[in-house]
């Protein structure tokens, strides 16, 4: 993917052109209206079924995938790097979209007949199934590039060549009739759990996130973050971490998070002295890590709930402490980066006052409170809680429009009728815009989940899962550490091209059973969160990370350098999965409140020490022996006890005092010693922060 795939308008990204996979086509004329209406209608279908009752699983999934597959051919061109005539849709794209829709909608239309033909498909079933599988792979190439369809294709070939492979990984072989039956007619292939989750839970929360952004909440959250952290050294970067973390926990999309918050935070970071690629890297890491944070946690967490049978609220509860530690480590990295490079705080007159800023948009917290209440306290199903939260956001949008109308009439800006017309049109634009944004985000996810379904279906058909479990057990030789290292490496390799949902589905199908076979006493949620963490962190791994390309477009920086900085700032989180596998108290499993408090405090101390090692900076540059001691402290915090806590505290104080002595002796080494409110020499004055376009914050 090239940097040209992110469209810029001045210093702002054209959000309407972005999906989670990058730039989408917006054809002119009547065809553009048709594509727009198809996307909006698809989103409205899910909005309606969430509120008035889901269809049976086969109907819901086939209707979801039929339109999602067609939209991939309409949104994404064959060559996504071209700039000339990018928005034009060729005749063969229309044909592929129609074929994709028909081949999947065939299941919707003939689902009663197909239910009676499971195991004995007729010729038309085989043709439609073959076309659907092929077009899912082609659409995945359109949306994500070559890696995902190639991985799915390798699995797809496996049933036909198993009889020619060595005994350990071989099988008796399967005919094409049996494979298409498994992948197309049953609910264990492309209409399996991943697409089932995509068509219900995931779409609900993508809709919620889209409406939440349309309401203006993103700008409000960024301003709150600036008001809290702008006065500190490197304040804009710390505010970016805080704002992106919060928005990421709601939107569940690293790209949307990067674009919406980064359009404000990245220029501000640059104006306080951060280099462009560092500003973009900070935003990339912060936006990607938002998928760790409850209550939403991105699409893969919902798939995890279905794979494991563990209620979503339990998964969200287990993920809280690791997510907090991850963001604390990211804040530590940002602070140390600012300290060693001499970054300054924001100017005082540019920092929004906290109290008035908080009160001005306090109503934005209502949907979050509603979501948390129904999801984690009442413990409704995720899509029910999500739907209630969506209605709450829509009520907020309506209330804002009413208030704006009243203010305009009071100040004599408009008449009543003209004001009503303006606000009604604005309300309609907000609602339709949220539906349109959801469609652009979800069509790629739907196809990725269908590809994951192909992989899961092949594993189920051939018994490959048991084979991989046996292989991992032999290679690891009952060593949990080797097994975890291999799993992490495999996930990162897959992450060079696969989206999070597909990576998690593959790893959960193949690797999770192997880990549990070696260590059957491990909690299932710990193993699956381990896999999920590396599936998400792989998004930061160059050269693929799409969020890095979006951040680089805003920062006007090189996307590879930006991705490498994001990877560096996320290094602390790379160690977290090992921590909570070896000590499940991090997941609040069988833990009392005071034990949870102790492990929370010590882990925050440990992650800061690890951040200092990665940055090689505390008060000044760390010596090698100081780095070794701080690394030992970080490792010791995995199993906190009174003895390790005391020894670690004494060792840290000793290093701190030594750093002060070195800094006093060589004041030139403490680059960031100044903490004044003026910008560094050579840095241009920082503009006053303004709300992003189309995201108004009411006065």
C-alpha cells in the first residue's frame, strides 16, 4: 500500500474516503449515488435487525456477506496505487460485484432447500459455492492485498493434496464436492463464527463508533486530553495517547482513530518540537492499542467470545489491567522521548481550561456510561447493549441540534422555519454519514471474516488442528516458553498482511489448542488474549501497518519510519502477554482486590522501568549496567512479592540517585531539563486548536 492511498485535503484527511483498509472509491454521477445508497442501505439493514430482531443465523450471515462482498468490488479498485481515474468503476468491477452478491444471496434465497441438501449438494449449489469462495479471495485481495488471500488459498489447496504429503501432516484427501459442501452449505465455512460475529456484534459497535464520531465526541475528547496533559513536557504527545486510547476503545478501528484524533494531535506535536515521523509514530501506537481497551476492544474480541464460549463481559474484565499497563508504558515512552529530546509543554494560552471544557461536552459521557452499564453491569448481550448505546448517541445528536437551533434563534441568526430546515438537514446528514462510514469500515471486515471462515472450515474438515497441536508439542518439547515464543513469532509473520480478525481466527483455531495441550491448567481466556494481543500488535509491524500510513499522511512523514517508531513505542506491550500468561493475576483471575491493587502498582512501576530501558534514558542517558538493573526490575514485577518489591525499589532509588549525580556533573546531557512554557528555538508558533471539520463542539 502506498501513501497515496490516504487522501489529503490541505492538512486534513478526507475522512469520507477512508475505510479500515485505506482509500475507497467515490464515483461521480448516478453510479456514485447507487454505490452510496447500497452502503447506507446495508448499514441500515443491520441497524434495523439489531433493534427489531435478528434473522436466523443463515439468513443474517448470508445477507450480510452478500452486500459486503459486492461493496468490496465497488469500493476498492484492482490497482489501489493508481491516481488517474481512481474513482471510476470498470464494467468488470460491476460484474464481479453482481456475481459476488448473487453467489452469496443464493444461500439466503434457497436456504430451506439447502438445509435439506447438506452433504448432497446439487450442481447449481457447487457452482454458486465455487464462485463465492473464489470471489471472497479476490475481494480480500482488493481490500487487504495479497497476503490474506494467499494464506487462505494455501489452506484451500490442503484438502486436495493431503494424500501426497508426509504422513505426519497428510490425510486421505477430499473431493471438491465435499470441500464446497463444508465451506458453503454448512455453517463451519464462510458462513461460520467469524461472519456470524461480523454480522451482529461487530457491526453494532462499528455503528456505535461511527455515530459517536459524527456527534463531535472525538474533538471533545482531544480537547479534554489537551486540558489535562498539555501543561506537561511533551504534553501534546501524552494527550494524543490519552485521546486515542479512549477513542480506540469505543471505535475499535485503528485507522479511524488515527485519522480523527491524529488530524488534531499530530500537527500539535510537530509544533511543539516533535519530528514528523515521531509524531506520527506516537499516534500510530496509541491508536492501534485502543483495540486492547474495554468496553469495545475491536472486532476480534467478539469472535473470541464465540470461539471460547466465555461471556464478553468476562473477557473485557480480564483485559482491563493489561490495557492500562500498556497505555501507561506508552505514556512513559512518550515522557522519556520528550525528556531526552528537549520537548516543551504547550503554551499556557493554548491549553483549554479543564472545567469549562469538561462541562461543555459532559453529555458525551452518557453513551459511554450506558454502554458500560448494560455491557458490564447488567450483562446484556453485546449487540443489545450496543444497540441501546447507538440509540443514546442518536438522542445526543438530536439534542445537540435542538440546542443549536435554540441558540441560533435566540441570537437572531435564523428564523424558526429556516433554522428547523437547517438542523433537520444536518441531522439527516449526521445519520446517513454514520451509516456510510460504517459500511466503508465493515465491508473489508466481512470479507476478512469470510476468509477466516475458509481457514477454519478447512481445519475442521481435515483435522489439521490436531496435527498442528501435535507438531507444536513435539517442537516445544513441553516447554511453554518456546511454544509462546513460536506463537508470537507466527502471529507477527501473519500480521505482515492479515487483518486482526483473520489473524486471530487462524491463531485461535491452530495455536490455542496446542498451547492448552502443553499447559492444560492455563485459563482459556489467558491463552486467547495472548493470541489477540499479538494479532493487534502485528498491525504496528512495518511494512504493512495501515494506521502508520494514515498517520504518515497527516504528519507528512515517511510511512516506514513512522511505522518503525510506532513499533518502538509499542515494545513495552510486546512483553505484556507473557506477563499475564505466567501470572494470571494480571487478568484478575482468582485475585482479591488488594492483590489486584498491589499487582497494578508494581506492574506500572515495572513497565516504566522497561520504557526507560527501551529509550535508554531516565534523567540522562543510561549506562549499560543501569539498563540491565532496570530490565531485571521489570522482569521481577511479573511475580511481585515483598522481597522483590523492596529489592527493586532500593535498586531503582540507587539508579535514580546515580542519574542525578551524573546529570549534575554533566548538565549538557540532560537535554530536556527545561520545563518552561515557550517553544524550543526554531519551532514555529503553535496554532490554537480548533475542532475538526464536521465535528462541532457546542458552546
